[in-house]
């Protein structure tokens, strides 16, 4: 765990920039989070990142909670605080400014078209996030099979995902 001003600044800049590009939430830009955290900064390995993302998803709260856990792992409590502020403050300031402009342009045709154009982008980013998460976590054939089965079950049924999470936990505990 590193706790110096340079590391804290790197955490802030990295997650502020990522948060500003996270249209649809931090989960949809998980591939870029992976690139920054694992490949660029080397703060942790892919499996560690996958574990933090899974822990955050199993916990109540926002889906970007894993960012705070990354900060905690990298720089302790100061890292946690810096990462969470970087996740929340810049997008909140941007949303405030855009909402003021949007109110004035509510009837503009180009604005409605731009908003509609964001939908496929968010869907694509979500799919890319799932692929990156699966590649980091599926290191055995059993885990890969479980991922495929869970994806199909979520897509085709209305089962509560917590049951699927429990099955995944059992598979992990069994060491498969």
C-alpha cells in the first residue's frame, strides 16, 4: 500500500477522468478501469480487480463502489476518500452545469437525437464490461461455463440475481 501525494493525485486524476466518461455508470467503463488500474498504473492484478468488483456488486450501494475499494487497496483510507471524491465530484459538477443548459434547450431536436444516440453506446460499453470481467474471473472451464449459464439465465428469465450470485459463491468455495 502506497500513501504519498503523487499516488493520491494519480488516483484522483484517473478516477475523475473515468467518472466523467462513465455514461451509464462506472460498470460500463470497466474495461478502461481495468486498463488504467492493471496495465497503466500496475496498482493490482486482474484477479484482484475482479474480486473488488465482485465484492462491490454483492454489497448494497452504488455500482461504482469498487472505485473506493481500489483506492483503499492502493493508498489506504486517504486513497479511499480521494477515489470516492474523484468518482462523485466532477460528474456532479458537470451534471449541474448541463442541467442548466438543457433546461434552456429542452425542445432542441439535435439534443433529443444526441440523447437517443447514447443508448447504443451505453449498451455496447455494458457488454464490453461483461467480457472484461469474465476474462479476468474465468480462469477455469467450470467458471467459464458458469458465466455463460448465468448470462443466459439473466437474459431469458426473471430469476433474482442473488440466487445466481449464491451459486457462483458456492462454485468459488468449492474451488472449481
